[in-house]
C-alpha cells in the first residue's frame, strides 16, 4: 500500500483482483454479468431469472443456484478490460454461506460493495464489510437500482459513513431518481453520463462537459432536476471529503458510484475506477514472512475447493491465488503440507462459465487446479520454500445435525461424499467416538438443503438429516496427557473432524464453561486457522 514498494513488472501491475460483496438481492450477480459483458467475455448478459436455459446467469453454475436464483459458491472469473486484467471473485451473498465468503476475501486485494439504493446498508453487507475492515481491504462502492424509487443521495452516503465508519467520497452523482432518473454526473472526469432505457445492454452515452455551469447541461437535463442537482453538488463539495487515492488504498475511504446494473448504467465508470484507483496485487502474509508479488519464484495458496464442477467427472478444483512469480503450465511445485512435488499440468482459468487451460498466470491471478483430493483449503504451493499462508479462517458450526443414508448399505459412499464436502469447506463433518453415523455442522440452515441436494445429485444417494442433541462444537488443543484425560472422561461428547483433529461437541454453553473451568490447561476454540 505504501509508495516505497518496488515497481511491479507490467504484467503483474495491470492485474486487479477483487471480490464483489453485498446483501442478497442487491444486484451483485447482475453487476457481475455486466462486468463480463463490458470485458467482452460474454456476448449477451443473461438476466438472472430470464426464461430459457440460454440466458441463465453465467456465473451461477450449480443446479440449486439456478433453481433458487442465488449464488452459493464463489466462482472466479478473469477477463480483460482496457489495459487491465480483472480477476473477479464472486461471493455468495446469502448469509448461510458466509464462511465461504470470508475465505474468498483472503484471496483478493480489494472489494466492490454493492448496495441497493432503496435499502441502503443491510445486515449481511455490514458483516462482510467487517471482514474487509480486519484486512484493511480497499473498498469501492456501487449504489445500484437508482432507476427505481431510492433514498436521498445524502441519506445513503450518511448511512454508509455512520454504520460502516468509513469516509465516503462521491465519484459520480445521480441526477433524478426512480422514473426521473436521467443519469449521473462523473465528478472525476467532468462528464455527464446519460442512461439509455431502451436498450439495457448498451453502454451509456457520455457528454463531455466543462464544469457545472456549462450550458450544454440544460440540453440533456430537465430544468427542475438540473437546479436540484447543482444545489446538491454544491452541498456535497462542502460536506463530503475530497477524493484521495492513498486514503482509498489504505481502506479509510470508499469512492461511491451511482447507477443501475440492469440497465448497464454506471458499470463502465465503476470498472474504470477499479482499474484507475484500485490496488495492484498486494503482498500476502505467511507465518514465516511476507510474500511480495514481484518475487520471481512462484507461490500461492488454496482458498477454496469446489467439487464436481463437471458432474460427469468426479473432479475437484482447488482455487489458488498466486501470491508471487510467473507461473507456467507444467511447472513442478511443492505441496507444502505433504512436502511432495506436484506437476501442475492442466491448470484452468475461468472465463465466465467456460474454462480454458492456463498456459501462464502471474501474481494476483486465480487459477483452478483439478486434483483428486490432494489439495485442501489453506494449502500452500511453492517452488520449494516452506511457507504457510495465514489468515484463512474456519469457523465453528452453529447448527449440528446427524446425517444418515436412506439405504444403510451405502454408508461407505456417504462417508466418501461427506469427506469431500468437508475438504471443500462446505460443511464440517464430525465422526463421534461413540455410536455410528456422522454429525454435520454448518453455519446456516440453508446449507443442509444444499448438501442434501448435492449428495443426491452428485452421488445418487438420498440422505436425511436428523436433529442432534449437540448444539455447538469446539476444537480442543493442549498437552497430550491433558487432552487424553479430557477425552476419556467425556467420550460421549468427543468427535474428530475430517483432518483428524479433536472436537468437543456440546449441548449447552454450560458444558463449555465447565470444561474451561475444570481443564484450565486446555484450549477450546471456536475457529481454527486453515494452516498446515
């Protein structure tokens, strides 16, 4: 973030790796579509709920996502825009999948926050924003749905400043709203952008204006709106902080653009803003040292594992964020956890819903590495150095249920399916010491539906979830003899997770308090870092 960092090689410097965060329904998937449309990656933006398979949203490929119209798995997409290479990581906005989203945010350098002009800052946005805060991620804001009845512009900005404690500086200013929404004025380049309501996929026309007194403004904006707009801009310039790129890169200020993603309006300006003001690939923290993007040796970490992206092949793809170097296909990298070399022969780049072989990739890029379960979340790949990237969280589940196969003869298949989902990070799977069956833990109830639907689809195994006596789980760590003593006395409460780590399943908060009181030498934790 600081100016004294060395100049990055041009190939790395042109990369912008970011995630889009928002509350469900703020229009994130639509915005993603338009990004791909302007980046030339797709020819036709599919309206999310449009009729016919031809126009299904390109970034939502799981069957359940298509049925429910929500994104539940964070997919990555790369495309060029002007001289920049954008790596966009889509995050599920639904709160039941927040863990996946938190992890995704460890792999990006900036976030684009989408808020709905009528609803302002919603609960889920606030939660995600907190995570960006922890990592000082630069944030760019897009206020969407300005073509519908929305709130007063100052009110929206005030709410962001107050509820998220961040300075907001307008990059554009809306003219009119709802039915009267004409367009927006680009404050950074003195341009008037006019929305075309007739064709949703057309880029808005822009009119170059010299200053706010330019008589040309009156040709495009009705007099009453123009007077109100001039008055608002005067106020905005006095009341709101001036645009400051350094402050944005440090995460203290967010520029805000106003637009309507569904009408392709304001999107291009936002994209130009990401290119112009967004951060280049940043150094990544490892336990041993900081890894800088300009280093020549390749290093990267797995932040997400997606299983069965292609249902015809039981494949898993590990999404790897490259932290440094210039990667070339066929390279041998060391898998740090197992200390074994891995030949990366068929890495993929995701261009919307299509994948193609990645002949090369640079620091900042996100590549998919197909594998059969060797790679897990948190794994590091390097050219030989032992690095462990930090900060990839795993949270204790808040809901626990027992899972049983509809056909008891297929228990083995069920175990295989569950282990796969556990490695993918889709759920926690605990094997109790006593009794048969598995206990599955998730952060949100919707995840049980998703798991049941995926196990049935991908493994043709009908399963049922039953309520469990346990309500939460804590990882247990400490001296070996202490842990053994604890385990022997609490056998009915002990399970192991898919990594073989010891877990204490509890019924009441009281269980945890009692264990902490009786075993002061043990640590009971609600998160575990996915470090190897």
